[in-house]
C-alpha cells in the first residue's frame, strides 16, 4: 500500500487505501492518540469508527428511500436484543473484510486481534434477545423496511464469575469505554408519564379522560445501524435511555440538600440502568413494569410521529405500520395505542380498537403457565391508572364477545378474562396480547400446537384464524459465515456462496456426504476448530482438553426444564463405569457446559455448583480423567458461543418434552456439523424431520407421554428398578462430590424425589444413557459420523431466520421488500450539507 492519500473522501471508499486512511485519521483526529500512546482498544475504536463511516451514507439513503416510497414498515418491539459484537458482522455484511484485513496487515495489526477488544452488547438473557438480533439481520438482508425498538440498558446481562464452583454475578458495564456503533439523537425525546390520576369530563355528550398530576420521565433515542448482507439496506435499531425531565430541584439545592435535589434524576435514570435477569421471581416488580411502559410509550410515540408526518388518515395506520410484540413484555402496547388514538387523537372506541388489532401482532415464547406474565392491579392503578381503565374496558368488550360466542359458559368467561380474580387481582398480559392483536404465533410446530391445545385453548377456539406457527431461525451470516470461516470456505468452494443469502442451498451438499475426500476435509475443519477452542479455554481458564475426545456440549441458560442435571447424572454414571474398570473401547469424552442462572434462581445456581464439583472430582481422578473431562465455561455470551459452536460434535438439546418453545442453539449446532442428542421437543422435532431420525440421537418421553405419565409418576420406582441409576444417584448424594461441604446438594435430592421430579430427569435417564451409548458407537465409525454431520449441515437450510422473516412478512405483516440504490457520488455529501 502506498502512502498517497486516496482521491475519494476516505470516509466513503471501500478499498484498502481508503480504509487505512480512515482508520489512521480517526486514531489521530477523533481519539487523539498516535502509535506511541494508543492502546489496542483505541485501535479497535478507530477501526470501528472507520467501518461505521462506510455505513452512514447507505443508512441515510435507506431512510430517505423508505420515506419517498411511502413504505409499510415493520416495528419489532423487544425488551431484549442480544447483539453481541458488531465489528465482524458489519465488516462481513458490507463486503469489507478483504480490504479491512489487508489495510490492518499493512499497518501491522490483525482484524482478529482488534475484534477481540469489542465488548459484547449483552442486552438480553438468552434465546429471546438473540432471536431478535437475528431477525434484525434478516430484515435488512431481505430489504424489508424496519425499526427495532428496545431499551439501552447501562448494564447488560451480568458478567458471570465462578468462585469455588458457585456463580457470582458481576455488573456488565458494557458502555464504560463507549459504544462506537450508536448515535445519540438528543432531538428525539419522548416524555413518558407515571402515576397521577385520571379526570373524566363530558364534552358534547362524550367522555374525555385527562391523565394529570403525573411524574414525567424522558426517553432519549440512541440509534444503531443494522446493515443487511451486501450493504444495500441499513435499517435502524432504536434503543431508549431514561433521563429525568428536570436535571435537579434548585429549591432543594439552595436549601442545602444536594442529595434530595438530584433524587428525581437518579430515580428516573434507574429505569434503564440494568437488564432484568430472566426469572419468574422478578415478575411483579415495579421497576420492571416501569421499564416495559417506558419502552412501549417511547416506541409507539415514535411510530405515530412518523405516521402523522405523512398526513394519512388514521384508518390507514395499519397500511404503514406492522408492530410485532416479541413476547408479552411489550403487551402494554395494546392499551397505550388505544390511549393515543382515543385520548390524544379523538377517535371513537370502535375505530381505535380496529386500528389497534390490525396493527399489532404477538409472538408467544413460553409453554409454562407460571412463566406467563401477570401484573397486580394495585400496581397498575398506582403507576398507569389510565391504562388500567382501558384494560378494564377492553376486557368488558372482549368478554361480551366471548359470551355471545359461548352463551352461558361462565367458567369459560373466568378462564378467558384478562382480569384474573384472587386475593390480589392480576392482569393476564398474554390474554391481553391475544385479544388485542390480529395474529398470535408460536415459534415451533409443536409449540404452536401445544399453545392451541393446552396453554390457551379457549382463545384458539374463539380466534382460530389468529393462531399460526413461525418456526424460529438463526442468521447464517453470523452463525456460520462469521463464526466458522473455514467450514464456510469449504462449503462455498463446492456449492458456491449462494447459501449466504439463501440457506436452503445448503441442500446441494447432500451428495457430498458420500464423497470421501469432502468428508475428510470436513473432519479436518472440525479438528482445527476443536484445537482452536481447546487452546482458547486453556489460555483463558487453564482447562486441559484433549482435542481427540468427543466434544459434547450443552450451552444455554441454566434451568430445571433444560435439564443440565440430567446431563450431570449421566456423567456420574460414566464415572461409575470407569471406576469399575469398564474402559474397554471407551472413547475419551469432553463435556462442556456454559450458561447463566438467574441470580434469584437458587436451584439453577446449585446445578452450576454441582457441575463444577463433579468437574473437580472427575478431572482430578488419574484414571477417569483419561476418558472423561467435565468443564463449566464461565460467562457464556455471544462472542464465546461463536467459538464453541464450530468445535461442537454433540448438541445437547435435552429439555423435558413439552417445555421448550423452540430453541435456536440446536440450529446453530446443526449448521456447524454437530449431531443432535435430544428429546422430541421444540424445534428438535423439525430438525429431525429435515435431517432424518437416523442422523440424530433421539431419546425420552414425548410431550403426550409426559402429560400422561405425570399424574402417576414416581421417581422412586425408577430408582429402585434400575441398579445403575440407583448407584449414580447414591454416589451423587453421598458426599463424594461435596466432601467438605456437607448437605449442599440436598435441595437437588428433594427436587428429584420429595417434590416428584417434575421435569422427569429419572424417567428419561435410562433412555438418555442408551442414546449416549449410541453416540459412542457411532463415533467409533468416523466415516459414518462424518457423513451424518454433513447431512445435518445440508439439511439445516430451513432454520435460517431469513425463511422465518419471509413468513412473518407474507403471513402477518404484509410488508414488501424495498430496494435501496447503492450508487453514491461522494460530492453529494458536500451538497447535502448546503442550506
């Protein structure tokens, strides 16, 4: 690379020279450092700003095009967006990677090294937030006009440390060194009101409602560009940050009470201080409700502002806005939109309700009744009195419809009411979401079926046309192209790179499963990924991992229904076999666990402790450790997941059938060539349908069998009838794994026996152990294992979030692609600055 300054303004050129100049100028003029004073993080920031520069023109052009074309937009409302790192994704999607790598190499750095400096944007707990992030990528790649809306938490999902085997939560101050990908919009400010009272007056025979004496909080917009693959459409993720309406009270300050003077500011800004961990124990907390309303009120105000700017009549609102509620967290959108239409724009009830229902769609993400969100009426009355009025009115109209459809059925009215009676009345947010939207979708075929038949069957009977399935998906750009470049290159060399935007093209790999040369190359790619992960885990955590062992991986939130405990019980069974000398033909196995337990979920935290204690005993045993290694990898996050998925060989998807809505980790494992070891639950069923049952390891009770067995199930019967299970359980609770910590695992024993083993660990343990034996036997035949791994990759095309989003766009949103011109004359930048 020559030292001549490029003729094209450096902020716009995509060539090596322009990127090098852009990087260098940000380092000097934006960050104020040079080669002597800059840190690796400074260099990452300079590169991030240089890449962001190249997004800017297309980002603005996208918004201008959407405005000129009068498009209908998708507004995706999610309280969580688990974005992870943005550098690699943006570089790949903008087709900048070769130029960026060359520019950095010429300057003496590497892209990989600088990418590691980026802090994950962990604004989500797990699958829900990661799904939302994948959806944004697909919306942009498919040229679908959209905005994502969420909250800009100062502290994301906690940073997990392991101390003496226990999870310890540390604050995730992800913004402490700045975020180069966002732009604050101080002019986009929404006042949001809490508390107060509602005054009712009658004007010209019509009631009007005035929500007065409220405490206002301001929502400030922060925008992040979301670039689609190819760099044509750059949509927006708009996150709201809370600010006080007044910085501080001068009268308090003048009287000498500084703390009280800034109290309202601190209270207001606490609203977006921290992401709530995903735990049912947190439901009902006032701060959580205030977060949900802040996010909904700001987002709907922004959507309505954009609509009114175009001066269309209100009856056309749903022709320009498709608002999707990602779970029940944004369900206050139903009464809030009604409030905006009735109180602020003078629409009558029927017109407002028609607009609301037509505009809103709802995605359900849970099958467990206890996880369906409810809010106490007294809390709503205190914080959102006008919304409580509207919810009661909505319920009145709704129950009228139910009583007409099912006359005289009082029990049904009770079951379906949005208001749940009890010592403290509660508002059922899932019921509100179904009643107030035109579409309710599940996220896997089994999930949707169980939603219709078990969770809300009365609603499915009343609104059969509203229920539909949209099986979840993942973006192959991040989870294959970015995270597994070696496998991606191998695939593209043999079938072309069309799969990057059309994942169904992976089907072309099917014949290669019979190609010995291709199979061997796939095996080499997997081995390299295993060696790379082993080196990373040794460097960061001191783990000693044999790359020749089977990499058996379970990475997901720690929860009883996800059954990390089942995995641990089987490990103890294997340990017992090794202690008995049953090691003939035993292939070494490395079990990797990762995931966070919600801070208030004591049993989940105890499962982490158990896994770590098993790890200490097994890995420290001079005989067992030759065949068996167990590790819990701390602080699971998106950037860590990107390193683990390419190396995994066995994908643990072992939830109790009928509990997992979908899962998306199973899809990430599949497209990276891991074989599924799982129950017939969530999207596992569809994975098996695509890949063939013979190319996975399926075990355990089905959802129907679980439901049938549960009333009469006795874990003691399993314990007494299966000697090997009995020995494993006895060893687990004998103190062997907690020699110096007597009794700490007693709550786990109680959950398994005294409390009836609700999640059927012991009921499925023998079937699980048999399936694990099949894993061992198949792995012995590496040729056959490789063939099945390739078939899994070839059959993973259905599970692209592109397919999911196309189905949403066609079936629910009625939104069409809007191409955006990518040609750009640099002189336009100067012209656009003129008055």
